[in-house]
């Protein structure tokens, strides 16, 4: 994918916000070891938006839908269910489930059932986070 100006601005904003003080680039949100170089869509993938350019634009330019990953994790681990779940939980912790639900309610899904499934995923994970013991 050619990086559009909107995607480049999103990447700069995400990396700036997620970098620790004194770092120019944040650490990977999966391994926590390597510097992040890639953005990965974790709620709604590019494939799920195929044929719907409005949805694709919305998911590729929203900070709610991306994680900052190193290239190795992006290529080798990001699509695993356990990785996707972890990244989604981090997104909920960062932005709150209400903000993510509000964002999803405004997305131009082709069908109500697609939107409903994504909303159920957010609510299920938010409930799971609420039930997790605090260490």
C-alpha cells in the first residue's frame, strides 16, 4: 500500500504519543523489545474493508484501529488470534471501550451484521478486562 498523507500523519501521531519520554520511536506493542516501525490494523483489517473504499479510508486513518509494531512481529505474529486479542485489549485500555464503540458506530459498514460482530468483540473484551485480577 502506498502511504497516503493521512496514513503518514496517523503514523507520526501514533508514534509520538506512544513513545516513552526520551524515545523518538515507541517500542513494539507485542514484543516490547524492538522499536516499532509498522502500523497494524487490529480491529478491522484491510481485507475486511475490500470493496468498501469509505470503510478502508476510515480504518486506515484511525488511531483506534492501529498498533505500533516492529516489522518482525507485524510479519510473523500480528495475525495470530492471541496477538490480535492482546492488541485489542491494549486499545481498550488506552482509549476505553466507549470511545471504540462510538467510532465503530460511525463506520460505513456494508451490513449491520458486520458492525454488530465488531461491536460484540469490543464489549466481550472489555468485560473480560473487567474480570481480570489486578496484579
